[in-house]
């Protein structure tokens, strides 16, 4: 029976990571995997996370099952973090804990399929590598719209023109901040334009908030999302604590559904819990208990999160100014203006291969590099290599 299994390609990202590990060159630089690294090249455990784990080790009372929706305290804090403490009470929402941001996307994909099996998900091009496979695995059709910059900002005319075929009930999948892979984020006025588009067409926004706090800080990063929530009857949100708490392997995220009509919330919750039940019953508690502790120590968390954000910003600016000083093209220098961990180089797959072979610098084949994986002493090497490959 197994002989009839269709051949599947190995995951290209994990394949690159394997190649990087096998590369014997001492000066090699890994800009592939999307994790934050500090100046020593480590992905540190936040101090507040360590404090939470000590506290839990000493105080956790029971490992008995929790609810299908996961850790209630975590869900409460996550709702507030996304929607802000004052607006959370106004907007009626349901948040359930999920297995990372990926789990949230899949739960929401299943939710959409239950409500509207013929809905099309409109995805950015370029986009996050796993969005299309997750939505297709949930049985949904995926179309694309261009996500590119024009004179340093998102070219929203191309977005809206590509979205002209979207129909009522379709899904507009946007990154809440720090677009992966391009680093191009909408301005606030552009978020307002997306809200107007959704209002006029009946298209429903699904906001993937995987990097809140990594762009301009948690509240500014959520400003676009909060505007959508203030304007529309229905907003879906997938969120994650992988990056902003450094809890990657604990797999902690949330699916949130905001409705204007409070009466709809009970059936929303029941359907979300049903989807969880038939997939994994309930999510593991440890990461959520840690995250709930972190959320309730906002000052210490904010200090550590700000440190990560500012390091990424500094590295980005230094890379931008080094490129400029070395006479790089405006297209390359544009990465200085982008947001979050990633930028997309204006390189073909062949050029990315050359970067790897000639300079031992690893990014993904579509040109994505993880700026948050770079150390200060590597900036000049990277800038010189980029200029060499672009010639
Ligand atoms: N959405 C985006 C845009 C991402 O970049 C990622 C992970 N890098 C995720 C979702 C998934 O996050 P998690 O690791 O929490 O599943």
C-alpha cells in the first residue's frame, strides 16, 4: 500500500538548514530560519520566561485536563494584547489557545471552510511560505495579490486592483505587522483603505499577527488590526508568542474571532472548540501558563521585547547605511526602511545559490534573509557579498 504514496519533496527550508549545518566554512552566515538571535548568535530564553518556569515548577497544582479552549488566563491576556485593554471590552471576541500561530491558522482555515466551503483566501505575493499549504489543507482555494513597494511604501493600487475579483465571503489574509518575507507593511492610511475595501465588498479580513512587538512596538504594530476591528462586523486573527516571547518550541498561539454582534459569540466559541476537539482535543498547557505569567509582568517583558526590537532595528539601519556607503543600488538599500525580522533581496534563485556557494551566506531561494539572525561584525561581509552578487 505504501508503494502508492505520492512522492513529496523535502521541505526546502529544512533542507537549507541541513546544508548550512554540513557547510565546513568557518565564516558561514545563517540567515535562513526565522528566529531572533542576539549579538552572540544565540536565541535566548527571556529572563521573564525563566522566572515563569521556576514559578510554575514550584506552584503548579495539577496536570488535570483544562478546557478545550486551553488556558483561560492566557486567552484573556492574548485578547487584550491584540485588541488593547480598553477596546477589548467594547469589541466582542472569542480567543482560544492553539498550537502556535500555525495551529491558529489551521483552526481558522477549518472554521472558514465550515462556514463557507467555497470561499477563496486572497494571499499576498510574495507571502509566508506556509499560508497557502495550510489554507489548502483546510480545503480552501487560494488566490494571490501583489505585495510590493512603490517609492518606499506598499503599492496599494496593485493590491486593490488584483483584489477586484474577490467576492463577498472571501478572505483577505494580511500580516498584522512585519510582513514575512518582504518587511513591507501598510501605512495606517493603507490599513484604512483595506478596511474600506472589506466594508464595501463583504470580504473578511484574516490577520496573521506573528510578530507583534517586533516592528514599532506592540500597540503601533496592532494599530491596523485595531482599525479593522473598529470598522468591520467580523475579523479573524491568528497570533503567536513564538517570537515576541521567544517561546518557539513551546508552540503557543491563539485563534481570535471578533464580531460586532455579541449574540454570535456563543456559536463561534462552540465551533472553534469543536474544531480543536476533532484535531487534538486541547492544546498543551505549559507554554500557555508561561505566556500568561509573562503577560501579567508587562514591565519586565516589555523591557526584554524592546531590547530585541531595537537590536533588529540597529542591525537593519547599519546594514542599510553600509550598503549605501559601498554604492549599492537603491533597490538593495530599501531594506533599511522595512520592518521586522525579514527582508526580500532583489535576487533570483540562481543569485541566492551564488551567495551560498561563493560567500557561504544562506538565505531562502526566493531571496528572503533574516536580518534578526545577523551579528554586527557580519554586516560588512554581508554588504560586500550582496553587492558582489548583484553585479
Ligand atoms: N505566520 C507567519 C507570518 C510566520 O512568519 C510564522 C512563523 N515564522 C507563523 C505564522 C507561525 O508561527 P508559529 O511558529 O507560532 O507557528
